């Protein structure tokens, strides 16, 4: 079977930042995974389906307004009534506005 994947790339805006220092909350990344899952299920089944659970979510780096995020997902197991997916979010471009702010403080 051909691997079924989906990738979304978008910029985190100031509207996405809910904490001091323009920090974007981790729940926003989980929301992106839901969007990727919807596309994967439509590609496979022709319907968006219902998402049951996430397992082992880890946030390894902070995300800030201005960063570009690439949310990737793939279906790795297909059962009779279930689908198992793997997701990863990567920061592909770091906001230069934040870098300039950090440099000016030193």
C-alpha cells in the first residue's frame, strides 16, 4: 500500500500567541494535528471520520509568533474500523523579530 501523508505549513501569528514573550500554546500544535488527521482520513476513506485519542504528546521546543510550523502526519496502520497515525510538528523558519529582540537585550 502506498504511504498516505499530509503536510501543512503555516506561520504562527500574534493572534496565536497567548502567553508573554509571544509564546504560542502547545494546544495549537495539537489542533494542527487534528487538521492533518482530517486530511489523511479524507484521502483514505473519503470522509473525515472521528478522532479517538492522542498518545504520548511531547513538546520539545517552544513556538513563538512569527515562526513557521510544518505539521506532518502519516497513516501507519489500518484496521477494520481504526486508523493509527503518527504526527510531528517542526519549526522550519524562526521569527527574526524575536531574534532581533534577543540580540538587542545583550
